[in-house]
């Protein structure tokens, strides 16, 4: 029964693989074999005969004769004895596809009973092979169910004896290299079914391993963002470290680019044992208190005492892996890949930890973190790529105020204290160091002594502070501003001085000149406009273009504290952009008088109180003519804001000829399980099909989850003809890729597919106007883009009320500049190609 799993995977009528009927010869020492296997990832299969089977382990980096190397060995299924004679090629499409070389073989002698030692998880033995000789050990890590072992060379006479480079890539049987074995294909086999790969398949962009990597940084905000588009992690209290792995060589890089590999030796060694060839990881090195919290002060004490065994590396991102750049992938997918990778490490003594998270429920998560005495939390967009530098896709929310300060001096100790009394602190403003207070608590005697020894060589005659000098400088020793202290405090006073500060430790991972007072981005409804760094400036007298806003401070987007006044200012700023696509079109409005998070309703007819600037047009309906709303100018646009309109949807025709549409829209709406790449592919497919018909199209984000492909149209056709055309194009695409697309709006038909919505070309149907806001968290804006901007980095809600101005300022030209110069119609030839004639 020992080979049941092996035989279950194989059809021996189809494969020449051995069935395992042969037994070992009595009295002979058991066999061992090492096969070098160029599967998806190069690794070595280490096999020991135990009874009538070969116990097998996959060793990613191969055996090492160095006793200091602990090579990961992942236990796999038992194999038959005669399996060890195989050298050849496993064809593509089969489990373990690739060339297999007999890299070493010989006899092995276990110390004690091999079966018992294997069950206990500790095998000690001697090898008598052509490359591997002497005493070795296999030690299981984790519990009895773990498949992870360590292959270790004992420190004996054979230790350190390396084989030559020529021997490294030569078979002990045929003398051939892996390349020669792959080319000859003289021995093939096929397995009936696949087993579990050493690591799961990962999608990414093939690129060489980058030499450097810039860390992504978070903005400081006062409250966590809400919604399922955000995941939330604990904010660790340690050193931010990027880890680079390259063929067993590890470099640990600090936030400011310093190589700290030697500082964190156990972390580097643990990373070197991962079952991978090369990678970039992002995380934080910490120490843990008995209650599980991380402690920056504890980290510094552990480093000063040389207690490296206390170090833990919490890894929260995977940026590159084995030839693939993963930074363009969504964060939630990168974290899934990372979790699978670290799961291979298993539990036990490894200092590598996966930094887990929750999705949504940011406020509750943050409150719980603060109640347990943690430093704070981090919120990250689940769908965002990894981008170096500080941006809005990562947010940090602190439980207590805490940041770095430059040390500009110290005072003498008083009473029985030794070393120093307090540190004088500052931050840089416009290139000058400003004094912000002193900290005299949070020190141990050892820390006081260490700080004093560090500061004495830095003493100078003059104060480094150029502004805000302390009132009394008696007993103060001024120092060159080279050290950075992390300090926790209650608040900033009105004068810009720290209240009740407490020392946390010294930081070495950023230059002193980068230390600024951290500005908090306000997300709460009560936030003031001055604290919202990216919010547009306030309007004067609550009037714009002659229209007075009622309740101008009404918060419409609580996540940003965005008010009705702010929204009016946004539309004033983009009026020259939005009005060409909005003016003179019948509207359907989504009104949210109390904000997008409260009750909202659609309105298309002129009912209730309507500002005078909003015009009316009578349009025939089945029951008679109805008054529809439209606007022509900025005053009308601000009137919509006054009504609490958060979404403006327009007809595909103008008020002067409502029965003659002038555009065709394909709304690309992905099912929840599809990634952004599916939307990109669909947009390109629509454009390609239209071009085959001789028709040009333009592209806009929707501020939701999809894209709109917009085709200009001369006003020569009626609604039925235009809808039939759009339907035919959509169905063409569905016929080409029925597993990817659907043209049916039914929920069942859309499962796992992208819906090409052609129904927006029906009479009375509408679509969000370009540069219009959406009633969603973040105040996203539907934004026209050029086709060459359509990449995997893009998001449907990439731009919002806060950041759209930066995009418009930096645009070299309008991406829809040529829209109005396109004159095209649904010709007879087009209809024939679509089967409409």
C-alpha cells in the first residue's frame, strides 16, 4: 500500500514509468538517488530507499556540503525503487514537465531504524555517492503533518568538499547536461494526472530581477476609509525592510536604501531557505512583547543585546518572484501569492510571518487595534498595483500621535538620573530646523547612557534650531542634527509644541532632513477644509456664478469630508471640460441630498422645486409629452449641485433632435470575480471590431468598475437602427469568445463573464457624462482617456474630485481632441458585414 498514491496518479498502460514491482536485494545497503529536475522551477529530487519504496523530497536549491546551510526539502509522494533509474524528459502538459538528470546516486546507511526515524521527523545517515558523501540529516520542521524538512550536512571530514562546476551540470550515468537531455528526448514518460506543484502558478510580467526597489508609503489620515475596496492590516512597530533574494543571496534594504543584511542575520538566513530562486518582498522587522504586540523599543534593546533570535519579519507584500514582476497585479492577488509562498515555510521556529488582514470593516478593526494598545492600522486598496513613493492607495491611521523628530540638543541630568535629562527636538520647515519641544520620559538607564555616548561626539557651540528656540538654554548641550528620535505624544499645542511626549527609540532608516511635521488628511465629516490637503479651496459667500448654495457645508462624501460647496467648486473648475458633453442633452439625475451614503433616488422629469437655471424640454412618451431636464451652462450645472445631484446621466441624443442619436456606447461591465485585465481586453476587442467596420471609437473610465467605449455618430439614424447595430457588434464579440463575454443582462448569464451592455443605446437610456461624479465612496469621476493610456495599471475609478485637476494640468492635449472631427455613420456596407441587411 506504500505506493498507492504514486500508482493512483499514473496509467501504466500509457506510461513507461516503473510500476514498483521490484524489491531490493537482500543484504545490500539501501539506495539513494538525487535527480536534478528542470520543471517549472529547477529543483533536486532527493530520494532514500526505505523498505520497498523511495522516500522523496524536493530540494529547491539542491544539497549543500556546507554544514551552515540548511536546505529546505519538501516531502513528496513515495516512489518505486526502479524510479531512481530514470533520466529523460517529461513532455509539456504532463505533471513535472521538463528534463530529469541522474545527478547523483549510491548507497546510504541510516543510523537506527529508518522507518521509525522518518516517522519521528529526524533522519541521520551516511551517504556513499559519487558527489554526496559523509554524514547528513533530514529534520522535519513544524508538526507531524508538516511536509517541510531541512537537509543538513554534518560537520565531518567530507564537509565543505565541493564538486566542480562541470560535475554540477553533468549526469553521473550519461555525462550529459540538462540541456543535452532535453534536446535528445530519448526517454519520455507521461503521468496520468498532476500532483501538487512546489509553488502555485503565479501571473506576472516577465522581467529581470530589479537591482533596487522603492518602497510604497502611506498617507496619514485621521480615520480609516470604509468599503470592501479596502483591506486593513495592523501597523507594526519596527523597521520597514525590503528583501531582495537572488539565487540564495539575500539583501535586506531599509526604507532609505541602506543595506542592513548584517544587522538582521537570522531573517536573511530564513529568507535564503525559501523554495524560490529570486524575489523582492516588503515587510517590517519587529520584536514581540509577551502579549503579541510589536515594540520598537524592544527591537532596539534586542539589537543592542545581540538577541537576534527575538527578531520577526512580518511580510505583507510580494513584488517579484522567479522572473516575474508582480507589481502590476492587484494587492489582494499579490497577498494571496505571498500567503501561499510563506505557507511552504510552515510553523515552528521560522522568523518569517505572513501579515494577515481583513477586508472592509475598517472602523471596527481600527477601534479594536487601539483598544489593545497597538500603534495603529494601515488601509490599502485591494485592487491597486504597487507603486513606490507616498500615495493615496495606502493610508495609515494612528491610535496615538507619533512621529520622528530630529535631535538638536540635550540637557544635563537632574537628581539621581545619569546620562542626560531630556532631548531637544525639531522638525524641518522650508529647509530650516524648527524647535518643537523636549522629551524627558520613556528612557531606561541603559538608553540614557547609550544616548549620552552617541550625543557627546556631536556637540557644537551653536544651536541647530533657526526658529522657535527654547526660552531657556541653561544646561543645554547643542548637537549636530544627525540623530532621529521616534516620539509618542498627546497632541500639538497651538504654538506648535509637543504635549506630553514620550521617547520610543532612535531611527536610522531615513535622513534627518526628511523629517517634517506629519500632516493628517482629514476624512471625517467634521474635518475643516484647511486640513484637507487635496480638497479644492472654499467658495466665497456661498455663491458661484450668481447662484447661492443652500447648506453649503452639507457633507456629501463623508470619507473625504467633501461638501456641497466643494462639489460646486469642482464643477466650476471643470466646466469647460464637462459642458461640451453635457449641454443640451436630456438628463437622468441621481440625487443624494444627504450624501451618497444615505438615501438616493433617480429623477428624469421636471418635478418638484427645480432651480431656474435648469432648463426643460418636452419629449413624447407613450402617455403623452413629459418635461425632461437639461442644462446649457455653468449656472445650470451648479443648479444640479444645489439639488444634491451626485450623478449626471445623459441621453445619446440632443434636445434639438431627440430621435436622432449622435453616439453609440458599449458599457463594459465585468462580473465581480473578474480582474481588471478582462475589462482591458474587452475594450480592445470592441475597438478592434469597430475598426474592422471602418469606425473609430473613444474611451472613458466610468468611475465605477468598467469602461465605456464611445463611438461618434452622424445624426442620420433612428434609435431602433442604432440599437440593432450595437447589439450586432456585441453579439459578434460574444460569438468569438462565448466563455468570456455575454450580451444578456440576466444575472445568471453574467456569472463569470463580462457583460457588453449595448442597451444604453435604447431610446431614453442614459450613460454617465464625461467628467461627472459618481455616488460612490471616494467621489470618483468618469474620465476620458486616450487608448494608449489603457493599461493594467489603470482603474475605472482612478480619478476623483481631488486628483482630477492634477491630471488635467499635466495633459499635453485633450485625449478626445479629435472626437468632433470624426464623421461616420452606419452604412449599408457596415450593416451587411453585421448581417443586418
